[in-house]
C-alpha cells in the first residue's frame, strides 16, 4: 500500500478522532445513547483501520497481540470485580450502593461507569484480537489438500 | 433469601447463588492475565473445587424443599434479575461442578497430548467460561439471563470443540456445524423469549407464569413455546435435531467430550423442564399434546435408533455419542410422561448418566493416551495391559446398560416405574429393548478388551489419570446403592415443579 | 457383627479377596475355606429379623431365613466347598474367583426375601458362571458360553419385567407364593422355567455344561438349576401345570442321554431328567412332595457333583470324556471308578444310597395325590435314570471294551473331594432322618420298608437284566462320535440362517432403496442449487442445509401441534 | 495300584460267578413277589411282579427308542460348526 498516501495520511488523522469519539460514547453512556459496547467497537475500529491501512505488523507494534488478549481479560475483571466489590461490602452482587453507601445515587453513577468501562475495554480488545486472528491467519493447508 | 442480606456486612453464605456462577467467571480472565500453564490448571481446579463446595452447601440448604432466591444488584425480582435455587437446579449445579472438578484432574495429563502447549491457558479460560455459562443457565430465574448464559456456554463450547483440530482437522467442521446449529437454536430460543415478553411484558419466570395463566389461551405465548421447544431441542440434541452431536463429541478433545456429554445436553434439557413446568403450565392441552404426539415418539425413536446405530460404529467415541442420543431419549421420555415420577426419573437419569458417560468417555480418553485412536480394533487386549482403566470402563458400561447395583439401574427402574405407572406398557418394553442394544455394544468392546490378543503392549496410565476415572466409576456404583442424594432430591424437585 | 452379615457377602467378599492372594495353595485353600465359614455362620447365625435395606421406596430383605431357604443354603455351601476342593489344583485367578462369586450369588438368591434382590442375584449367577465356561479358552467354548449367557440374561430380563409388572399389580415385591394368571406371574414363571431348563428352554444346559472346564462343570451343576427349583418351590408350589412340565422333563432327556456320546453331556441330560422329578414335586405341592423336592435337590446336588467329578477326573487324566474313546479305565483308576459307581447307585436310587430316600418322597407325593399317569411316567423315568446315569456313565467310562488308555489315578485332592461327596451320599442314604430333619415341613416318612426296597430292587435289577440281555444281543446304541439335534437346532442353525437371509434381503432393499432415495434427493437438491459451484461445495452446503431443513420441519410440526 | 477290587473280577470265571449271582438275585426278587402283600397307590401295582416287568420292558423301550432317535436326529460332530464345542478336544490335554 505504498502509494496509498492519502489513505495513510487521513488514517493518521482519523485514528485519534475515532478514539476520542469512542471515549465520548463510553463516558456518556449513562446519559446519552451509547455505552461500553458501542464505545468498544468504535475504539477498536480505530485500530482496525490503522491495521488495514498500515499493515498488520505496524498495528501490532502499537498494540501487541499479548496486550490485546490480556487487556480483554482485564476488562472482564473490571466488570466482575465491581460486582464482587459490592459483594464484599455486604451488598448483593453488582449492587452499586456499596460504592457509596451514604449516597446511593452516587454509588449507582460510579458503578455504572465502572461496569461500562469494563465492557468497553473487553469489547474493544476482543474486537482487535478477532481482527488479529483473522488477518494473521496463514492457511496451513493448500486448497488442494482439503 | 434476599431480604436476609444485611447490608454492610460480609456474609458469603447469603451470596451462594451468585458465587456459584461468578467464581469461574472471575478466574477465567485472571488465567489469561497470568498466562501460565501450570498455574492456570491449578487455579481452574481450585475454582471448580470452590464451585463444588458451594453447590454442596446449596444442595444442603434446599434439600428440605425450600427455595433460595437472590436478586442481582439489589433490584427486586420482576424488574431485576433473580437467581433462584431449588431442589431441581441444585442437583444439576452439583452435577456440573463435580464433573468439572473430575474432568480438570483428568485434563492435567491428557491435555498435553491433545492440545498444543501454548494454548493451554486459553483452553482453561474457555473451559471456565463454559462452566460459568452452564452454571448460570441453571441458577438463574430470568429467561433472558438464561439466553445470555446459554450463549456464553455455547460460544465457549464451539471453541473447545474446535481444539480437537490439533489431532484431527475434522474437529473444525464438526465445531462449525455445531456453531451453525447451536446458533439457530439460540436464535429460536431468543425468538421464543421475544414472543413471551411480547405477550406478558416480563422476563422473570415466576412472574411470567402468573401472567401466562391470566392471559389464558394466547397464540403468542404458544408460538413462543414452540420456538423455545425447538431451540432447546437443538441444544439438547433431540433426535432429528441431533446432527451436530456425534461429530462434535467424536472430534473434540477427551476432556471436552467428557464435560459436554455429562453436562451440556442435560442443562438444555433442564431449561426445557423449567420452561414447561415453571413458566408454562404443564396442564395446558398444547403442552400435553406436544409431549404426547411429538416428544414421546421422538424420544422412543432416539432410544431405539440411536442404540442400533451405536452398535455399528467402529469409532468408540462416536459409538458413545450415539449412545448419548439414546440416553437423552430416556430423559425426554421421562419428561414426556408429564408425571411426577417421570420427571423425577428424568432428573435422576441426568445425574446418573452424567457420571456414567463421563466415566466411559474418560476411560476411552485414557485408552487413547496409549493407542492414539479409539477405533474398536485398537483396543485389542487392553484389558490385560491396562487393567484398571478397563475395569473402570466395564463398570461404566454396566451402568450404561443398567445392571442392578449401578447408577444406570436406578434411573431405568424409575423410568420403567413411571412408564408403567402412566400405563404405557409398550414404552416399558421398548426401554428394555433399548437396554438390550446397549448390552450388545458394550459387550462388543468388552470382548475386544478381554477376549482378544493384543498386538502391541501398552502400560497402564499414571495415577493422576486413573484417579478421576475411578472417582467416576465409584459414583456409578455409589449412586446405584445409595440413592438418597439423587432420588430423594429428584423427587423433591419433581414435587416442587409440579406444584 | 459377623453373624448378621448376609451370607452371600461372605462369598462375594471372599471372592474379591481371593484375587489378591497368590496363585497356588494359599488361594486354593482360601476358596475352600470361605464356604466352610459361611456354613458355620449359617448354622449359628441369627437372622430372625432378616437383613433389611431400604432401597428407593422399597424394602429389600437380603436374608429371609426359614427352613426352605436354609436347606438350600446349606447344600449350596457344601457344594461350593466340595467343588473348590475338587478344583484345588487350579493355578489361575479367574476360576476360583468366579466360583465363589457364583456360589455367593446363588446363595444370595436363595435367601432373597424380595423379588428385586432375587433378580439381582439371578443375573449375577448368569454373569459369573459364564466365566467357568469361557475359562476353557477355546472358540467353541466361547460361543457356547455366549449362548449360555444370552439365554440366562434373557431369563433375568424376563424376570425383571415380570417383577416390575408384579409390583404395579400388587404393590408388593416380597417373594412369596404366587398364582399363575396375570402376565406378571407368567413372566416370572417363564424366567424361572428358563433357568430350570423346562422343555424347549433346556438346551443351554446340555450346551454349556459339557463346554465348561473340568472343575467348572462340577460347580455349574450345583447351583443354577437348583436355584430355579428353589424359586419354583417358593413361588409356585402346587401349580398343576408344573406336574406335566416336570413329567415331560423326566422323559425326553432319557432318550437323548442314551445316545449321547459325550459323557458330560449325558450327565447334563440326566440332570435335566432329575430336575423333572423336582418340578413334579413342586407341582404336586403337598407337604410331602415339597419335602421330596427339597430332599431330592439336596441329594441330587451331591451325587450329580460326584458323577461330574468322576467323569471330570477321567477327562483330566485322559483328555476326553467321549464314550467312544473311553473304556477299560478301571484298571488304573479304581478309586474314581468306585466313586463313580457310588454316584451312579445314588442317582439310580439303589437302597442305602441318597437317591433312594429322596426320590421316593416325590413318588409317594405324586402317588398320594392319585396322579396315576404321572406316577407311571416317574417310574419309567427311574428306569431311564438307571439306563444312562446308572449304567451308561460308569460302564462306558470304566468298563466296556478296553480303549488301551492307562491313565494314572486322579490327583489326591480330586479323590478327596469325590470321597467326601461319596461319603455324604451314602450317609444320607443310610441315615435319612438327618436329612429329613432339615426339611421345610415335618416328615413322617420311612423309606426303608420291606416292600419299598423290594419293588425298587425289582425295578432296577430287571432293568439291569434287560441291559445285560440287550448288550449280549448287540442291541445297545453304539458309541460313535456324533451329536444329536435337539431344540438348540432352532437357534444354532435355523435362526442364524433365517436371520442371515433376512439380513441379505434387507441389505438388498436398503441398497436399492437408498439408491432411489439418493437419486431423488440429489435431483431435488440439484434443482435448488442449480447455480451453486462444484460438487464438493454442493455436498458441504447440503449437510448443513439438510440440518436446517430438519429444524424447519420440526418447527412446523411443533407449531402445528401446538396451534391447531 | 495297591488297591483295585475290579482286577479281582478280571478272571472270566469270577466274572461269570458274579453274573450268575446277579441272575439268582433277579430270580429271587421275581419269586418273592408271590409272598408279599404290597401297599399300593394304584391298582396297576397289584399286577403280579409289576415292577420287574415294567423295569424290563421300559428299559428295552428306552434302548430302542433312543436308537430310533439317533437315526432321526443323529448328525456328525461338526454339524453346527467346524469349531463348535461339540467336536473340539479338551484344550491343553495331551493324552497321558
């Protein structure tokens, strides 16, 4: 893709904007349409776009495979630990009141943000990981051997 | 009970229903983060052990016929997600947990042969997610939550089945087929849920049950029921919808086959039972008609046809996959009698067959560690060179046939009792006929194991591999002698469901 | 503690322990010791309350001890002991183990107070005993054992089904007297009948006993059929049908036994004939007749074991049990010959031998109830017993024309086993009251009256005279290596050929049919996928596609059923 | 062999003596029926020397009947199968 100069330049501009938009969707999820899932997809779209235009090697310099995998797991952990957090403090699983028992409404607020964060992280990195495994797949068998 | 939870104090006993589900879910990502082969085995094992411990506590709590509810996030049931443990699902939680523990012990040595080393961590993570899904499906009382957990378990199952591709590339197409069928099943299921939600505006089982009875004769609800039956029929491999099962079981790694055979189809069947009894009204004519005109004939066809097919299979994993279809037929038959006894026999058979089939598949796996394949001819003379594995296999086989003193006898006896109690003489005869087919295919293997000369000599597998096999065989016998755990809880469960 | 342990567990535990003992004297002694211990436990045990176990919602009783079961328990323990002494020379694991399990199962079935327990042990006798046949380790024995196993297991399955029906009809599973009449009891009756070798269900006996190992046959001969007799005596006493079945059983084996070449098969037929007497006794069903059945089973186990032992010892030394290849062996195996003669005298019911005092109970039982034809048949059968077991077996084995074989005398442990059995046979014959004291009912019967001895001797001596004359006239059936078709022809020859042809036919239909179906299917699919790519892809889509088609059909059916 | 009563009868004279003794016994049994009043279950038993005659005749019937049976049903040993148990020798037993 050496000669796709325009694409490359535009991409470099776009990536930051997309990520920013993703973060917007992420953190306004509890007020406006959006949330972790959508945000995750948008953010991963930035990386995937970068990968498509710049090549798999380059995007993997930015975002190594191992990191994508582990980060996806961390996302799930964030989600689950939020729930366990309230459980440890004697509330039901995922009862956000635990985060701020004096002000349950605040607790709700923080809780949702945390959970959405977990979802967002998981989705974005899982998307990236899926893209990696599709793009990085070299067929082990020739077509004839099938 | 939800109301008993005192806010602000850590009291894990009250959180058992949710802990049962989230323990493996928490461990799975930790494994991926740590990314260490041995550690991930150890952690998953400990996690499964914790699940087992929790399920035992749960079974103790509910074995007096009480119900344990838990509202997620503190939202009261009709709106929030409710977890609801009673005798019926506690027994399944126990089955799933204990099988996962046993299977994990086995995986310690067998996985090296079947899956490349670098994938072990992810395998265990996937396995735990599958466990989470199955436990979640059983524990929850929210029908959409059922769907979510069903998908968690199914998706991880597709991945687990595909891992067999290291030894046999056909695992990929088997997994793909399973994926297509499973997805259609899940779609149907969710369509069904949609219809129900449309008609009742609720997702909580108890709530729906009330509203459905108020609605009276509603086409929407009935169509929903049809979709759910077909969707679950796919997941539990009801006979014409079973095409995915034999290949998936055959080509998946042994660990996965053991686990799936013992739990996955049972969980789907449990969902069906739950819907029939807790969501819909089993006395409604459309439910009864469906059971009488469709499910029972299909169950009988499965019992007979699958057993006959099993006789002719040379690949033993495939043979037992077909035998599983037949056994699912027994369970469906028990259910389709729509009687308390029939339902109890179904539940008991779920547990008993879970142990039996796991024992069989696991000993096959142990044979496979030596012979590298499970074609019947490659087992020649192993009865002498691998006496312990073979003996365990024979015990499992006897239990599958339903020889008295084994677990299989109990459930077949109960099923016979139920069939005769409902006045289906012919069905009772067919149950026995099907058992005789089981005698034939088990015998074929015993003959090869003990009565033919081996061309090669193998050594017995190591103790760590033998232990889980023997635990399962022990259960095959133990549950045949001491029936207090299974039969009493199942009777209790049937009573609750029939209320 | 030990005294309350159910009796069969002695054997089952002993059997399991025997696996771990070193092969040889230790193991052999151990398996001889177990029955003795069990016998002591039985004689001193207290099971007045039974040994009850709750199973599902049923109450099982492992130890229903009354007079009837005790007699059978005692003789089974004795038989197990004698059989194991006879098998002392074995240096292997399977047979001693199986012998104990088998004996334990038979004893367990005898003491079973309910039908479920009975069924469990019923099947266990089949599953364990078949290994005594397979221990011969030849292809023929394997197939024979297989036939045996199938028939025995079939009996168990029928029993199970009968028991299940019985339970639903009566709500009880206790094993007590039943009436023929409902399907349930008929099934149970048939199950008993198979094990008891009723006519047309008898061939497993003649097929399998001669196929077992030398020691295996001795052990086999004691348990299975007598267990069935016990079950009939317990469940169907006084069923008139049994009289006619029993009478038929006494008659037809005589002719087969007379021309059979394999002496162990002769004994198997003779066993069948003896069972007939017992079955008649059960059918008559009076106290006297039931005592007769029990006593006859008791003495029969002993003398039949003795006969099988002596023929077995000859087989052990010469390698054959064919009448056509034996003869003149008395020269070198005199003790075995004497024991064989004692067994023969016992089975032929010579006075002072055990058969005399037990068979006459049944005969008197039938006589007192005025079954004249049956009585005549039984007398005829008595002459028949003499012809094959009393004369043919010892005569062709030990005397007759010299075969030139000069085997050495049987080993010491075999002689010991035979000697003990022979002593028991004579002891019972001389002191019948000791046996009568064990009987389920009070007996007032004196076998040794002058006229009884006289008539019996007349019958036997003139039968022997006939034998002598006929042999001088060269009218006896010659011994040649041959077999005779019996009812087993139906399942060893007829059924395989019919099934084989049927399978061929089905295969033909299947091939034709499948071809047609495939053609139809491919035409159908071709239409749909006319534009799809090459064959390979087409077929792959086809499989997923048909799966989905199935789903759609099922959904339609379900919707159809539910909505309309 | 130290003890063998059968060898005693190997001489044909002794065997003949035994035979004669047996025939005398038969004769006595036959004759004794004149003097005995038997308790009977059935009338047929009253027939003079019923048991002797019945024994003799029935034995003969058995012999001839079984010969008839063999002529009808007799087959060669490997009728069912060449390796059937009927025709095989007992394994591991060389004639000693």
